C-alpha cells in the first residue's frame, strides 16, 4: 500500500489508510483481541508486480522456460493466462541446480582391450573375524577388462603364491589362454615383495 502513495497508521484500536496527495482516508480497520487489524470498506485490490507474476507462472508450471510459457500467451491458447514477458539477465536457482551435470571422470591410463591383459591383485588381512575354516586373510584378483574377479581365502600370508597358481590355472583352463605373469600383475597395496616373488617364481 505504501508503494502506491498511501500512508498506513496503526493505533491502539484501529488502523487508518490515507492517500498522501489529498490527505483523505480511504480505508479503516479495527483491531481484534488477537492483535489483528481487519480492513473494512474501500476498494479491494491485490497488488502484484509484473515481474512477480512472471516468476509465479514460472514456478506454477514446474519451472518451464519463459520462452515456452510465452507461446500460449501469443496465440491466446490458455484462458486467463497472464501476458508473460521473457525476463533477461535473471537466474532461477532451482533451474540452475537442475541443469547442472556431473563432471566427467578422468579417463584411466593404459586401458585394456582384451581379457587377462591386466590383473589387479588386492591382498588383505588379518580380518577381525575368521571364516568357518579359520582363514583370516584373503586375496582378490580382478580382471581390468571384464571386471570379473576371483577371491581366495588364506590362513597365512605365505599361502598367497599357492592360491595365485590355483586361480591362474583355473582362468587359463576356462579361457584356453596362457598368460604372461610379468605383464599381468599390478599390485594395489603395500605387499609388493609378495608379488615380486610371484614373478620370480613363475619365470
């Protein structure tokens, strides 16, 4: 109301809205026991700026683009649809978040092109709980190309090489393919000496 050139005065029992240019009272209101002022008389109007009306339609239509909202306005395809204008240099925060895309992952170096070209090995243990047969270590073999993996349970760390020979023979038998151990293994943790022994023993 004040933006329309009016003055609002709140008193203990009532409120008065006056037009500043002619100093005329246009609306009066009474105060209720709940401290609310209820206006009586005058012309009832709801003041809404054009920009607020555009944003209101944008939100009601689930953040549809202003250019799409503008189309039915031009052809008058929707009854009682306000004349929406296309806003410039404005940013809708929910639209901005909804249009964001995830940054692409970095391409891995040395991508493989066939099975058993590269095997990743993880050796872990001792675990807090042992298996029903008493194993507390495990070794994991992951093929870089297919992401297929084989897991072996161990009671002691010195059994890793024997488990590796079993898995190697199993894989070669299934795929009818011999593997070069020195080009095959990539260790993934601190047990590098174990895998160097793998290479030395297999060669």
